C-alpha cells in the first residue's frame, strides 16, 4: 500500500468523523424544537452535543498522529 492510499484512508476517517459531528448536531437541533422550555432536557441535549464534539476532537488528534507516523516513518 503506497503512502497516497494510506493518507487517503486517513482522509476518509476524517470525513467520517466530521460527518458524524454534523449529523448529530443537526439532529439535536431538530430535537430542540420539540423540547420547549424544559431545562433538564436542554441540559441533556447540550451534554450529548458536547460529548460528540469532544470525542471527535480526540479522534482528530489521533488521526493527526497516524498521519505524522505515515508520512515520517
């Protein structure tokens, strides 16, 4: 497997992470219309969005390490 294909696989993983974040954010935004003024439900929704965003940040850092390893080693 050449370096180009390996980096392409890393790029696909990045796009997958980005797509997941966007889908979850829009789904939660759509769900927010039905919540109304329930503070507990709003906090739970915020927690779900933050969890997916921060887990994607960790995934992005992991992809950066993999990319550096592929390029330099």
